[in-house]
C-alpha cells in the first residue's frame, strides 16, 4: 500500500495530520507493508524569504483580521497540536518561503532520507523557530537527517536543482483538484483531505487493504461460445 501526502512546511495542519496518520499506522496490522511518500505543495509560492513581520501579523494581513484574532486562532491550533504531542511556538515562528525546503526534501528522498527530512523540517519550523529559508539552517537540518552538509549546500545554491521535481508534484496536485493541504492519496484510489482524526485514517487504511485483498471477480458479458480448456476444445456441431 502506498500513501502519498501533499503538504507544505508552513502548514500547521500538515504536521498535525502527519502525526495522526502515524498513530493510525501504529495501530494498523499491516503497517510494515505501507509506504509513505511526501509530495511538495506551496501554500504561498510568492512568500518572501525574509520578512520583518511576525507570524501573527502575516496571518492577520492575509486573512483580514486583527493581530489579536490571529493570536487566538494560533492558540487554538497550538492546543490541537499539543493533543498530538507536538509543541508549536507561534510567537517565535519565522515566516518564510518554503520552496528551497521542498527542493531539499527531494534531494533527501533521492538519498533515502525523505521521511527523516520531512519530520525534521516540520519540527525545526514549528517547534524550534528555525528560518527554513536560510541555506545554512537547511544544510544543518540535512546533516542532522544523515546527509552531507556540503552536498546539501551545493543543491541549495543551484536554484534549478530539484526545482522540476517540486513543480511536478504541484502540477499533479492541481490536476487532482487539490486546493489545500494536507491531502492524502491512498493507492492512487482514495483521497483524504485535511488533518482528519486518527480513526478516520485507520478506517481508510483498513478499507483499502480489504478491497485490495479481495480476489477480483469477473463478470462474463458474452453468450455461450466455443472455447478450449484442459480437456480439449469445443467442436461446433454441424447444422
């Protein structure tokens, strides 16, 4: 079974949804036969790499609300995250453009470290308040994920490196009609939108597994006709 997850590192519900999916997988009897792959999605492709605005100010401006209202919204999300064992620090979070982080994830995926990279990037952004637009910060995260720091820096300095892979993921999401993340696709057959409850993920995993395990039943749409079998071929009677 394969689960493809479209997400963005600037999306708090992507981290929450990731944890809920992981909890569902921990209870799924066939979890060792499930492959999870993260796909790129940018909530704000035009976001600046550096800004003097706080996260609360940025959200207030984006959604046309007061800074106080943005803080209240953040507190609500922080509590949801805490229920999943996550520690979100919205007061010190550093807003940035996530394109380079996505490029680095594709580099890590090629090296067999995609899962580690995705987790560490989310943790760095939401818990450690790291600047994910800073190449030195990203290189440090790559090194912590088991990759070569200098090689990661070389990738980041080349603006074209893994850019096509990011755009390919984004086009795929667009073709499927994905407008928000997280978005989960199971076996290219079922889609789950948003950070659903753990039980929803578990039910979906079991449903897809059961369907795939069922032997296909073919319905014969033809009429009785001549054919060959183990004991020979049907001989049409002369009329």
